[in-house]
């Protein structure tokens, strides 16, 4: 049965007990010091929730929504998000090793300075996301909508960017060493550098 937890409730280690998240809705709930490793949820909804020191390692989320949530000092090692909505959420002091994001909407998220090395974003909407100063060395950003995303001082070394919208990327403010791009993106970057592309 679907339940709703609201009204600024705090859930700590003694209140969790590996509960089933499928279809549940949480609004303005504070999750503190929880072990949510290997948690699986289908269509759970979190609205304006705060996660502090929560371990989400190897968790799997399907069509879930984390709207305007705040994540502080959380761990997402090998976590998977498929078709999830993360709009307007903020991440601070989190770890993301081997994070996998397949589709979904991560627009307006703040991942400034995040260490996302080795992570995969495939077909993700990242409009106006803040990725400034993020480390994406060896990561994958394939087929992503990066329209108006902040990429200043972002490290894209050896990053696979094929199929992503790079129309607002300033190649002089990011690190693109050994990044993989497609011919269309090469034209966009060359034009941004003031070069003339001719057949």
C-alpha cells in the first residue's frame, strides 16, 4: 500500500529497518545516518527531502523522483538510476564512484565540484545543471542534453561526449584532453574557438 510521510519528519537508523520503498512518497523528510545500501525502489517519490550521511551504495532506483532534495556527505558508489527525476536537487560532499544514470531528468541539479570520475550518464536531461569544477575524467556523457549547463573548469579528460549537446560549451574554460566527440561536436567546438570549418 502506498504511504506518504510528511511534515518535517526525521528518519534515523532506528526508524528504517530496510523498509520497502516501492511507490512510497516522502515530503520534507530528513534522512540521517542511514544505511540504504542495495536498496531497490520503483516509483518512489521524495519531495524537498534532505539526506545526510546516507549510504546508497549499490542501490537501484527505477522511475523514482527526487525533486528539490539535498544530499550531504552521501555515498553513491555503484548506484543506478533509471528514468529518474532529480530536478533541482543539490549534492554537497558526496562520493559517486561508478555511478550509473540511464535516462531521466537531472535538470537544474547542482553537482559543482563533484568527483564523478568513472560515472556514466546515458541519455540524461541535464539542462542548466551546475557541473562547474566537476571531475568527469574517464566518464561517459552520451546523448545528454547539456543545454545551458554550467561547465566552467570542468575536467572532461578522456570523457565520452558523443551525441551530447555541447552548443553552450566554452572549450577554453574546460579540460577536453583526449575526450571523445563526434564530427558534429567537432564543428561546434572548432567554431567556438573561432575557426572556420570548410569541406
